C-alpha cells in the first residue's frame, strides 16, 4: 500500500511539474542572429516579445546563437525547447506559435542591369539566385529561378557584385554590413521587400515544449490584442530594420 501511495504521489508531482513550474523555468532556445530582431547581445524585436511573454524572475532565457539551418535541426531533434523565426513548412515535428510574430520582408541584391529594368520578382525568372542555407525563399514565389543555397553570404555578394550571380536574397541590413568587405567596389543594387512571409516561433514537440507553446500563445495573444506587438514592430522598423 505504501509503495502504491509513493508511486501515486510521484506521478502527481510529475504531472504538476509544468502546471506549476518551479521558478525560474529555464528556456533553452537557439536562434540565428538577425540585426534588430535577434542581436548577439540578446536585444531586438524577438527578444522584446519573448521577455514580455516569459518575464523574469519566473522565466530565464538560455540563448545560443548559431546558423539558421542548425537551429532547425536542434528543435526538430528536441535538443532545445524553442527557436525563433520560422516559416510554415520549415519544421515538420515541431510546433509553431498559434499566431505569427511578424510579417518578414526579404530584400534582394541584384546586378545593376537587372535593377535598371526591375519589375518585381518576374525580373528574376530563370535567373541565378542565391540565399543562405535552409532559408527556402524559392518556396515563397512561383517564379522559376535557378535557385541555390550556401553558407557564406559574403561570397554570394561578391558573386553578384561581379555579375556571376543575378541576385542574392537576404536582409538589407545584413548585406549593407558586408559591403566594406567586398573584393571590389559595390556594383549591385539592393531592392527592398521583394518577398514577404509570416514568421513564427517554434517549440519542441515535448512535454516542456507544449507547455511553453501554450503559455506563449496566451501571452502573445494579449500582446497582439493590446497593440503592444504592433508598437514593438513599428519601433523596430523605425530604427531601420
């Protein structure tokens, strides 16, 4: 009887672990670095959202920065609790936040010849287009492109600058930061907002991940309904991001 009661108590304690979490709850998350959104010093729009949904001292963020493709692997294999900024379809086993955290806007560095006659994404039809690993920008458009992904954005920019590549899809701030490192003076032109897509936070498909998603969805909806998310997003955009 005593062993039965002990087992029952242990089961009840296990069930209550996430219903009444010990404080602080440590959230292990990984993210790529996106200027103005997930800065290496753990500032930016995404962290503003996170800290309002998971405020200290009840919650503690344990953050690691790594390439985007690896963040997908980490959450899909439940090695972390969550990752920041994914599109629908980026993950198969993990759980997306109920609502998007932003409407992502992707820019393009194109050759001066293409820029001179730019008429939207149609200008990249059957052109050589590059982007970073796992970004999957080709899935956001029906325009047929010779699309490829790599791990070195500077090499891609040097390629489009020399005319060997027609376009590089990335973020303006990221690309502008690398201009001083180009092998030759800048020849390409950056065209803003050529693609858009809703982005979400993703949670591991584990007991803890499901608990975090449930909590985040409730708190995130409050931020949306109150206009706080829009205010934070507008502020990030006003700073040039």
